[in-house]
DNA sequence: CATGAATGAGATTTCATTCAT
DNA sequence: GATGAATGAAATCTCATTCAT
C-alpha cells in the first residue's frame, strides 16, 4: 500500500490553475479516441521506440495517470490504436467495394492520398513492433488477413471483368499487391523525397501494368 | 567498408603504441564486429525498442563500459550495424551479378534462404527506426539507392536477354521489386506461419510471372 | 531504447557537488552489506509496506539506481536481507551450542537482548510478507527448518542432562518454543510497553518452568 | 453480512428519502460490512502491502469512490477491519466461557478450525502493520489486552478445577499461550505444509501437556 | 586500455484521494 | 447520496552515459 499521503495544498487561490477534477460526464469512448489520436501523433512524429505514455499524455493535454485510467497499460493502448487504424482502413475499402476501380483502390491503398496522412507512418511503426508484443501480433494477423481477403475479392472481380490479368490466382495477386503496399508504406516515411507526386503516379502506372492483362492475353480472353 | 577505426582519440604519442606492430586496429575491428553481431542478435530477438546497450553487452559477454568504449554512443553502434548489414547484402548481390538468374536473385533477396537468418528481422527493425535517427536515415538512403541501382542493372540485363518484360523501364521495375521485397521482409517476422516453404515458392513464381514478358510479347521482342 | 540523452552539464566548477562517479574499486560484497543494513533500518522503522527502494537508497546515501545496480530488483534485495538475518541468527546459536544453557539461549532467542536491536522488528516484517513472495517464502522455509533443528538438538541435550522435561519429544518442544519466540517477536514491536525488562524476566521464568521437568519427574530421572 | 441490497442508486421516485423511516444507517452499516469483507479477502489473498483501495473496490464490485465514501481514508478502513475481526473473535470466546474446555479453546484459538478461514491470515497482516499506523496500534493494544484477560480468566478457572498447572500465575500462562497462538498464526499461512491436520493435533497435545499439572502436582492439589 | 560502479533522467505503473456531476 | 473521472505523487525498474581506477 505504501502510504501515499498526498494531502495536497489547495491552490484554489486566484484564477490560475483551475484544476478540473471530478466527474465531467465524460464520454469514455470519445476520450479514448482522443488519446488514441494523441498516441498516433506521437508515434508518427517520434517513432514507436521514442514514444512514452508521458508524451502521449502531454500531447493529449492530460496527465499520465489519465492515460492509464483509460488504458490499463501501454500494450492495451497500442493494441487499441492498431484496431482503430484498421477500422479506418476497412471503412475506406468498404466504400470502394461497390465500384472496383483497381487504380483508385491501389492509389488509396498504396499511397493513401486521402484521409489521415499519419496512417502509414503509424502503421509501419506498429507493424515492426508487432513481432515482440504477442497480443498485438494477434491483432495484426487477424486484420491483415481480412484486408487481403477484401483485396483478393476486388482483384477477382477485376479478373472477371477482364481488367486484371488472370494467369495468376487472385489470392496470390492480392499477396503481391499487399507486399507492394507494405514495402512502400515502409519506405515512404524514410525517404519522402523519393516519393514525389509525379513519381508516385509513375510507380502506380507501373504497378497497374504489372497486374493488368498482357495486350495479347486480353484479346485471347475476349475471343 | 564500415571501418570506423580510431574514432576515439588516437594516443599514439606515447611509448605505448610502439610495442604493437602488426595491425593495431585489427583487434579493435574484430571487437567491434563482435559487438555488432551481438547487437544484431538482440535486435532480431527483442526488437529495436527493447534493445539496450546493456543487453548487447550481456549478449557479447562483456560490460556496458566495453560497448561505449568501442562505440561512442548508441547511434554510432546502430549506424555501424546498418552499414555492416548492407555490406553483407552487397556481397551477396555481387556474386550474382555475373550470372543474372532473376529467379535466384529474387529468391535470395526476398527470402534470403541463404546466409544470416537474422538479416531481415534486423533490417526491418533498423529501417523503421531510420526515420527518427537522421544520421541513420542517411545511411539507409545512400545504401538503398545503390541496391536499387544494382537491381535495376540486373533487370535491364534480363530485359536485354528477353527474360524480363520490357514494357516497364528497368528502374521502375527495380522499384517495384524492391518494394515487394521490403513488404515481405516486413511481414515475414510477424507472420512466420504464412510463409511456409511451399507458399514462398508459389509467391516467387507469381512474382516471376509478374515481371516476365507476356507470352506474346516475348515472341515479338525475339522477331 | 527510448533516447536517453542525458548529456549533463559538467558542474565541476567550484568545490560543491563533487559527484563521485566511475570506479572506486568498490568491494561489491561490502556495498551490498551496506545496502542491506540500510534496508533493515528502513524496514524496522517504517515497516515493510512503507519501505521503498528510494528510502533505502536515501538511508544508504546513494541513488536508487545504485540500489538496483547491486540488487536486480526489490525481491532480490529482500531475499538477501532475509538470508543475512538468518546468518547472524545462526552465528548466535552456533556460539551457544557448546554450552547448552537453555535459559540463556531462550533469552537470546526470544528477546535477543544482545546484538542487533532491529533483528525482530525486521524479521517479523519479512515473515508476514513471505507468504506473498514465493522466492522469499522458500528462504524462510529452508532456514527456519534449520533453526528448529538446532533448537531441537539443544533441547534434546537438555533432556539428556535432565534440565528439560522429557515427556514431550524434543522436536515438538522445539516447535512450541519456536512458536513462542515468533509470537513474542510479533508483539514486541507492537506493544513495547508490555515488555519491560522485569516483565521479560518473569515471562522467561515462566517459559523455563513450562519446559522444565516437573519436580517429581526430575527426581525420577535422577534416581 | 454480504447483503447487497440496494447496491445501485436508490430511485425511490420523486419522494426520495421520505420513504425511508427505520434505520437509514442500516444500509450504510451493511455496505461498510460488505466492504470490510472485501478488504479482508484481498488482504488474506495478496497481503497487506499489496492491498489497495482499488482492489478492495473491485472485490466488492464497486468503484474506488464508493470505498472512500464509506471510509474517510484507508486508515479508517483498516482500523474498522481490525475491530470487526476482534469482534468475531470475542464472539467465539464468549460461547466458550461457560464451559471452559481448555483443549477446545486452544484448538479454536490456535488453529481456528471453525469459522472464517481467513481469520489468521488477515490478522497477522494487520498485526505487523500495526506498529506503523498509530491509530491502528491503539486498537490492537486495547483488544488484545481484553483477549488476554479472557484467556487468563479461563485458565484461572482451569487452575481452580485442577486441569491447569498452578505453579505459574494464570496471567503469565495466558501470555505464554497467547504468544504461542501468535507464533502459529504467523507461520501457518507461510508454511501451510507444516501444519497438517495430524501435526496440529500433536502440537495441540503437546501444548496441553505443557500447561497441564504435572502428574505428581495434580495429586498434591487433590489432597 | 578497459572496466564496471554509479548516476540521473525517464518509463511504466499503481495509488489514495479529490470533487464535479 | 454516490459515482467515477482525473490528479499528482511516488514506486519500481531501465537505460545511456560518465569516469575513477
């Protein structure tokens, strides 16, 4: 128990330091989301290894005690963060599913021009850490498998429509595209200069060419 | 190549160094290599975020003092480690350059069946950290560019020989293949179960198919 | 790793704050003993629950870092403390073994007039904590069993000499005497007022009477 | 005692407290008792040093706020707990007073076969902490003295009936028996293996023998 | 040369207590 | 009356780095 006699001095005197305490009818989920955003911001900026609960708390404008009030420990925070990132990714894919424009999907997947610019920086940090945090690796495994399934389904649709080469099974193609995305995700934050807007377009074109049916083959499938 | 010899103050002035004739830096280099190996081992096992100089010292069987004696600080250790990893990678590629068997190269690159099994686990850890350690990012940028050049040259040779599709410039193709490799490197330590030997073969076949000339096109280039 | 750039300002200027650092040819065992003494002192004064490594360090005049340098963690510190206490107790008993004056032994055992006045206060604190620190409970079990053996041997000698009642086996008697000692050890620090010197004498006399042969029985054994 | 009635907010409609006539403190007392039981459970299981208000609250199925609402602070909780334990002990002794079967009393006292199995584990934890919590030590002193008085009275009765040796004053004997009980109470949770049912019987027999009149002496008192 | 004792900061986590609601 | 969000201190432990020897 270790005697914790705080017995703090009441510094209510003056207008300064109005410590907000007690029960502000907090929306637990909202506060958690707020903390997750702060955590993402810190990780994106400083990297996973340099991220501490203290920094997250500072970024969120509260004390470390508040952070551990909402997340039992660092692992839980990080796991929740991963889940939330995948959620937003899933949401993005869901909107696409109806109209499988392969190029648009790849563009979003690979370079995520839209939405959260911190997405890949955070994701890559989390991914490499996954290996050494079992509870976290489980999340990755589960959600990544789902992503690949969605991608495979999209590619299969493309194959049926003749916009995607069909000499490679859709699931294998999904794996390749997934790896491609992971690779770019990894290098993008490290070498931002390499990935200018125009270079990204060219890379995308090349990737599309890779998975498109060869000119001759398309005709064949059409005959 | 990653020779950082005599970073420290060279006190050759006294009578001390007189006794040492042969390679006085030999011991030093050997000890550094030993420490680098220990560092790689710890990083591969515990991840960058959980690696401390103390653990490296323990793994190498010496004290923390020794580590900081041979490396001015942690950053220098990590940078030297990255250099040495690239050295070994370069060596691997150099042997291949004479006989550009694309499949063999990809196999080594992507799955590195031969040699150090810690290679990718360590590399991925270092890569994601690069962003937040400027001196280290510089190393990555420089060496990675060289790797892509080598790969592009290999692919260009393949294009000339008709074994690689030529509807995409070699340098763009090298970028794609590089990203593919990075992606697999990233996921391999996280989801080892996904990468069984047979799955790796299938993935490799698919990758080869992706960069191979389309059946019709090859004939065209041959005419 | 979490970037720990101390890079402290060298405050060598002036005579103040001469921080002793580096390698003072420390005698590891001596330093550990010193820290154990400090720990005993804190525990005796503040109780186990209120003892922190910080307080131990302050008492020993060093930083908490120094404490954890010599003891991997709190459990190790506490276990080592228990061992050292038992060592000193064993030493006390060893000197007695040659001349088994039951009264003197009991006096020392039960009230430990000689030697470390912190002995029982510390011991009782450690004992109650043993249950919840497995590694520690093991020490207690092992050493306590030995103590009881020694005591049983002493009592057996007394029985052979006719100074101790022999209608109860020596080992059972040792258990009783041990429990008596534990009980007093427990209450002594709590109710110091109850245990005046004269009261202790009376209690001792009563205890001696309890384990002495009854007047009639002694004659019987003497015949 | 573990009455969980009206745990939640009392929604008695708009009339609120008007409905409550009888003992408005009845609920309060019940809730306090419930919390005390939870506290005892936690202390028995985890030890005093590892007990926190939070754990107590969890065990009781409420929030920390509830605990500090019913008990001004931790000290008050612990003191109330001690009082309640002594109450139950007193109750046990009271039933025995009419029929002073020394063996039965000792059995209950020393090994407390009947009733709450957490009794001694909790009591020993509280006792060693008493020294460092003055308000708490006062409780111990007062109640323990009363216990010894009761025990002394019982022993005096035994002496009058010839079932207890009378060569030692009853109050001294009570002190010895009390210490014996404390000693066993202390070791019992630590070395449960030592205290098998049969061993307990043997120890009890020995203790009875210790305080029984010697064979010769009994005859003397009978003459 | 090389060691390892020691530092001081910081990380994670726990905790008793407070107080707006 | 009762809750539970939040605090701020402290506890344990880890770490990169320094420096006397």
